[in-house]
């Protein structure tokens, strides 16, 4: 089953940079994304959605905190991406 996820182009570009370690997910996303009016529309399958959410969550734990309690700028961006994926696909 395909899922449609829309992100602001700025968050999409950040996501692509963050996915540089995961070429498999990045390639799937880039092939299945169109950008129009500063909005990136991704069409992905459920497996890619799960992989993407897990990757974003792991990356946030790795780089997204100033300390144990506070998100840094990267953490807030990653949280926004995670929230949008979850909201639009559930």
C-alpha cells in the first residue's frame, strides 16, 4: 500500500541530507518525490515509511539533543519530519 507524505521543501532537503548514510532509503525517496510550490510530495510504501521513521528516530537520538531534556535545532527538525510522517500516514 502506498502512502503520500507532504513536507515543506526545506524539511525535505534537510531529510535528504540526513539520509546521506542510508542510500537505499534516500534513493527510494528521491525517485518517488515531486516538488511543487515549495512542497515535496513523497509516495512511498509502508516498508519504506517504517524504515524512514526508524531512521529519523535513531538519528534524533544520536544528534538531536543538547542534553538529556532539550532538543537542539536538528532535533526539532527531525521531530517535525517524524510528526508529519506519522500524522499523514496513520
